[in-house]
C-alpha cells in the first residue's frame, strides 16, 4: 500500500517518496509559520542526594534511578526554583510580546507534575503579589496527591470544556499542561513554551510547533527547555525541516495488534461500546463517574494479572494506541470498530496504575541536599540537510531485566552525573535554618504575640546569630550574606515574612 507517494528501491530497502514536498523551511521562508527553534534556551538542573536511612537496601538499578529522578523533579525546592524562572521570564520578556497579549505554555511530564507546577507557580505569584499573571492547568481525569483529589475543573474553577476558551481571553496568560493541548491546539497568541518533559521525535516537533502560528504583531517565538539537549531537539526536527523521506509503515501491523489486544484477558468486547458512549458523551457534559465505572471492570482484570502479564498487556495496548494514532493521520479507515477500540484503549491506558519505577518509595530513603538550576544554552538551533522519518516499530518494547545495586551506589552514580558542578553555595541550608528559627522559643513567642515590626527586632538578631554560629561549615555562602547587604536584607525579609505567617497560623505546631 503506497502511503507516501511513489516507491523507490535503495540498497537499504524500499522507501516511499512524496510526489510533492512542502518542507518546514519553505513554510518558514514564505511566512506561513514561524521558526520555533530561532530563540531556544536550555537550563540544566544539578542536584545531589544523600541516604536518610541507616540501611543500604538493594534496588533494581534502573527503576530506582527513575524513582529518584522523579523524586527530585517533584521536590518542592526544585519546583519553586523553576516557578521563579518561569514567572520572572514571562513578566520581563513574554508579556511584552504580541502587543502585550502573548501567552505561554508549561509542558510537564505527568499529571502530578502539572498539579504541583500550578501550585508552585500560583504560590510564587501570590507571595510576590503579582496581579498581571494568572494560570490555568489542563490534564485528564483526576490526580490523587497525598489523599487529596485534583481535577482540571476543580483547580481552574470551571469545566474542562471551557479551558481553551478561557485561555484565549484576557484573564489567563499561562497554561500548564500534561499531554492535553500538546498536539492540535491552535492558539496564535501562544508565544513562549517552558518545557519540563523529555521530547523525542515527532512528539518534539508536534509539541513545539504549537508556537508556530502566525498573526498580526507576532514576529517570533521563544522556548525555555529544562529537560532536553539542543542536539536532541535538532535531531527531532531534522527529518521535517528540509527534504523528508519515509520508510514504509505496514497498515497490517494495526490489525495484528488489534487482534492481540482483543485476545488479552483484560479486554471484553461487550464493555467497549458502553464505555465509548460515555467517553463521547463526556465531550458535552461532565460525566467522569460514569466513564470510570465503564472502565473499572477492565482495570480490575488488569490488576489481577501477574506482573509479567501486566507488562505484556501494557505493550500491546500502547502499540495499538501508537500505531492507530500514526496511521490514522495518513489513511482514512472505514472500519469504525478500529476507531471505537482506539478511543477505549486510550482511556484505559490512562487509567492503568503507574509502573513499578514510580512505585518505589524512594522519598523515604533519600533526601535532597543540593540543587541549582542554571542556563546552559541560548541562541538559535540551525538545521541543515535531509532526514528520514522512522516507521512505527512492530515488535514489543524493550524487556526489562532487573539489575540490582545498593542504594548508596545508585546515589553516588547520580550525584556524579547531576551534581558535578555543585558547591557549598547550593546547600539547602536555609530550609534547615527555618526549622531552627521555627523552634526558637523567643522567635515563636514574638511571632504569636506581637505585630510584625516588633517580631523583626528579635528575628533579625537571631538571623545573624545563626549565620555567624555556622560560619565554619559553609564559608562561601555565609561570607556573601555578611558582605552583601542587599542579599542579606532580601533573605531576612523573605524568612521574616515566611516565619511570621507560619508561626501565627492557628494550627502551628512549632515550639511555644
């Protein structure tokens, strides 16, 4: 079946070459789209962790590394640093674009990341009393974080169907997303993208291309990337930028995978129709409870499988979703069953529990001790030459063989990779200091029984006493506090306000 024009035979096999090619470069040169790689900045996060337990348990190495990386990415200090970078960049640069109407998107790696990113950014906005910036969040389903249930509608204050329309208006400037709105979202006012998710291949092109829409007053775009190297982004765009050729994708893979999916013990055909009916109805009304009820039987059967069988089902389900989604962009199918089952498969895939890598309770075994996020690249990504679009892979995903190592060895390897540029300035000392001040009886008493100005008389003295008392432990950072009056004053202002608010809370459990 010729999906890409005419066939040519090469030493490496048959290729399909388009009858006519309109490249990304040509579209940019002729002004139909903007070059999303023209203004690209990358940041790198350096961090260090330590064991917080006496034991040295053995973990599957790759799963533990993934869990530790997730622990760091969700750490409040990490999100607070990135929230500051995002908000201050937007206010200083993006807000001035497109006649003052420019908007931004924050691309996160999971629904939980989206929830916590919104919380961190909103907190930073509130603490700095900014009134010119508001956020929305977009993710499917519900997220349970420490027993609290979050939904897109609940966090935004209105139904999911209104998110895109509200974002297009004047009240919201930043949209925080997890999967939703990364493809097919057409909003010309979108100027800047803050990326905190690994992007590869076509997904990178589709995601970043949300910025390329043109409109009056829009002359450029900007990407600030926390996760990806410029080399990887260039490789992802290269096949689409100049001359693009594609190797064949066999549509028979779709029917083979569909057959394997229906043969699995998780799927029952009599449940698919009712589930899809509720899923489609959900585009018009909020009916999450009914949707979940129709998916629960399949989810229960999945959870009853052995781990190896669960992994095999995930592979089949994921392959069907990927292959249908890819080929459906090229070929119009007349088989409604394939489309129906694709809708069901996507919904069920979203409801499957996380893999074991995210299930390791690594947060109870390690603590974050150093963290710094710094800029590593700023400029334009230049693409030249031809590329090749890879076909959909037909086999199973990589099979995982556990490789166990002690926690201390895993931590050492991660610190060598991510913490090599760290120094004492990055030590998270101030979190420790805050706990010291929060349990100081004089500080607590002054906060609970005095106005803020009187509280400052005690706190400022305690602040300097704490710094002077630990000079020998971290000389560089303390020297800056003592020598740099502006830096010292800013720190005292920040922690005085934090402590005063914290210690005056009715449920404060600090010493009294």
